[in-house]
């Protein structure tokens, strides 16, 4: 970040300007992961155009600054900013259950190839399919009134 200081602010400014251009002339556009997730409340923009533009500039650079301050140059930690490979939902579920914390019942588990169903095969009123390495609800799907093992539940 320090080595790129003369160039980085201009690059971030141009990036945000391009996103604003896309939003203005090509419809909603923008950073879809901010606008279409349950955590979008953290990305709400001010009403004023100028305040909104400055907020967007702050938001874009704050991600990089935060990651550098919190993670430094640790390769595994930096790789987790793109994709969780160790600290997945399975990791936390296992450790929370071992500590005695409440963990919602697991109806089925898919490892990418095979599906393992729980012994509880009665009809459920609702279930949430969670993506193992997703966050902020990205990739989740809610099923209502389905039978475990049916085409809808697969």
C-alpha cells in the first residue's frame, strides 16, 4: 500500500468513478455483492451525490486498509479475504458443537460429490441450505414445506 501510495488514490478514485458511471447510465450496476446480500445495511449510501461518492471512495479503500492492518502479510489470512479454506461453516459448526453451543440440526450434508442425509426424514416446514465457504448469506437458499430427499430438497 505504501509503495503504491502515489498511484493508489487515483486508481481507487477512477474505479469508483467508473462504478458511478455504470450506475448512472447502465442501470443499477455497481458492486452487486453489496446491494444483494442480507448484510447490505452496512453498505447503505448517503443521499447526497457528493457525500455518496466520498462514502464509496472511503468504502473501497477501507477494505484494503483494514485487511492490511488486521492481517499484515500472513499468506493464509490474506487468502481468506478471497475464499475461506479453513474457517468454513463446517469448521465453526464442529467447534461450537464441541463447546456445547446450540447448533441447528443438520438435515443433510453434501461434500461436492456425495449426499449424506440425517436419520430425521420427516417433512420439514423450513430449511436453509448454507454454502460452506459463503458469507453474508451469499448462496444461501431457503426451502419451505419439502421432504428430505425429494427433488426440491436436493
